[in-house]
């Protein structure tokens, strides 16, 4: 079961599941899971109902080169 996509008051996603985050970053979902389990990635997930979720703001910052 996937993490439900959380939306802000404007209807935009705030947290996306690992599969969607991987697609946005052009990475395999296992890479993001590895980042989470080893705590070695440039961004960290949040837990939503026991599942990994990724903040859209963190994904945007990573893509913009604001996160190393």
C-alpha cells in the first residue's frame, strides 16, 4: 500500500509516496528507500501511517541544487 498523497489548502501535494518521489527525481525507488534506511541521502523522508513520504519542498530544493 502506498503512502497517501497529502495536499495543502490549495490542493497541491505536500508529501508524495516513494514511487512518485523516485519518478520526480529520476531515481529508482530502492535508491530512496536506501537513503531512508541508511540516513545517507541528501533529503530525508517523513513517516505517514508507517510508510515513507517525501516532502515536495525537499524534492524541489534538491532539483534546484539547493541541497547537497
